[in-house]
């Protein structure tokens, strides 16, 4: 029986090689002493030093982190509140609203980006809003909220429905009951949703490209603009740092989820 698994394992190994070989090559050549991407001349950190001396990249990094942090915080608050509201609904309305919530998740990014751009351009006829930082932030919050809802909803569904009522019977106010009883139970889902929202915002290019305008650039947009001229080793360095950041956040999310599963299994 074990021999039958060998072809499957080989195929799985080839798939992983196909997926991760380009990333490994990019990381390796971010430490290459030569600008030539086909020749290895030695190990160096020069491109990382030059990266942090590049004002354009540092400015784009600042915009990216600022937008990602604010969008993650706001979308986590909105998404958690929406998930609690959905969970309190009856089955049919909840199923309808969850289906509506899933549409932006499966919708192509380019459709979402163009739609939001058209919305902001239309709104400019009635307000003074122009494509820039605030439209970029609004767009990130918009596509982050559904993912937060999807992260929080499983925790709410596994929650004992009578905990909140028991806290009220013991004299707690609704807000105190939520803060001391409900929130600690769903906190792993809230944290996972926040980290996921931050990761998606840091990594986003398509929606940002259509909603940021010409005065604001995120880091993925700056990388794209640099690659149109020439592929500098600095791009390898900044892409490596971006990949490692996203990978670290995903590891944290998986660790939190595994700990929550083990904690619930003990109880």
C-alpha cells in the first residue's frame, strides 16, 4: 500500500518545487553581490542597505503600513460587530447576509477595484473627495471586512448561546457581559481576522492601483513601477522582506488557531 503513495508524494513534491522555487531564487539573489541576475558573485547585504536609503521605497512602505494598520483595526471592529449581528439573526436571513458577505471574497480583485474607483469618481461630483489616501483606506476597509466576518463567525457559532443570558442574570450590563464573557471567547477569531486583514492590505496591489490615484503609492505599486523600468536587486530585497512579513503573520494565525483548537478539545 505504501508503494502506491510514492507517485502521489513525488507529484506533491514537484508542485511545491514549482510554487516555491521562484521565491527561493528571489530570496537568494537578494543577497547576490552582482546586479546580473544570472551570475552569483558573492554574498552581500548591500541591497538591503541601499533599500533603506531609498526615499521612494521608504515613503511607500510608510503608506502601506499606515493604511494596513488603520484598515485592519477599523475592519476588525466593523467585522466583529457585523458577525455578532449575523449570528443573532434567524437561519434564513443569516444565510442570505452571509452569501452577500461572501461575494466580495470570491469576486475578482480587478472588478472590485474598478467598481470602487467608479464609485469614488461618481462621489466626487457631490463632494470634494479625490482619489488619494482616504479613498485607498476606504477601499482596504471595504475588502477587509468580509474576511474578518468569516474569521469571527465560527467562534460565535461554537459559543454557548446561554452565556450572555447567564451574565445578564448575574447582574452584568449588556456591555460588561459582552466585554468579559463573549469577547474573551471569540478573541482568537478576532485576532485571526485582524492579522488576516493586515496581511491582505499589505499584499494588495490591484484594488490599491485603481483607488489610490496618482499622488499616493503603496509598496506593491512602487515595486510594479520599478519593474517596468528595470529589475533592480533592491526589488528582490524589498520583495523578500514583504514575503517574510506575510509568512510570519500567516504562521502566527495558524499557531493561534491550533492553540484554540487544543484548548477547546481539553474542555
